[in-house]
């Protein structure tokens, strides 16, 4: 898609979704090859239809006058399993750390290639950092394809990742403290 | 909030109370990370008031 003016991230709006207040359009979250390995479309159709989501906050994204995507976040508590952590400070004394899970990220096909994923990450990390000392988020985690992790999240933003069973999908994470 | 989220279980298993991250490692925060995190905080501060807007 070509925009009339260069993409301006200041024009992005991050709006907390409310089924009562927002009527969202049909958007296409499939990859360019038509696949949707992260089942983003299914999730979008579910909350758009008004189905309740447990413990999850959905932000919908607007650019100028158009809805262009969404993401959902969950605050959770993680604990150390067989974790080899060179830096123990991220783990609390009781072996737990607070994390922000970005459950789903969806950007409409027309708005790919503007780097919007980066701005979602910036917003989420800022959201995590804005929590008080007692509830400070120390890790951001989300699921994505191995290809994106290898091409973007790891080399550009130094996220680490763990390959899932199916090998095509990974969990990407970053310490933010 | 519940920590028993089924979509997490392939990386994380639960022990009734908490979730486990398996195989994660953490690097020390360097200047690039710090810059990215500062950029995040600035970006969030600029956009946090969008949240409640009644569009």
C-alpha cells in the first residue's frame, strides 16, 4: 500500500478495545502467502464478535481515520524452571518475575512494511516500564514465526527466542530491567 | 489473575501457582538495550492517553 504522505508513527493511536464503543471492520491478518500460523484472524474475529477474553486487554490501532490492527496483552507471573540465568537479578528472591505477555499481534495486510510492529513493541515495553516498583515488569514475551525472529526481532532489537515444538514458531523474549 | 493459560504451556508448564520459563537465558543490558527501552518509555508516554479516546 502507498500512503499519501510518509508514514508518521505520531499518528498511530493505541485505543483500549471496547465491544460496546468500537465497531471494527474486516481486516486481513494472514501472511502474504495466505497462511496464518499464529491464528491471529481467528482471535480477531472472536473478540470482534464480542466474546469475552479472560484476563486480557486488547488495544486496537488506528492510523489517521482507519483501523489497522490490534494487539492483546496479559500481565503474568513467571517463575524459574530449569533456567540458566547469568544475571540472577531479574529473578525475584522467591524465584518469580513479573512478565508482560503480548498474546496476539495483528497488522492488516495493507499496513505491513511500515514498521508498525516496532511501535507496538515500544508501546508494550513502555507499558511494562510504567508499572510501579511493586509490580514492575521485567520481561516481555510473545509468540511469532521463527523467520521473523531471525530476520527482525533478534538482529534488530536483540530479542532472544526459544523454538517451539513445531519449529516454525518461537517464543521471543526480552528482559526490560 | 490466572496463570494457567493453555497457549503458554508449550514453553511454560505450571506448578499450580506459577509458570515456568524453560530454556530462557538473559543477556546483560547494554547501551543499545537501554536506548531501546528509553525510546519505549518516551513512545508510551506520548501515546498512553490515546487509550481511552472515544473514537
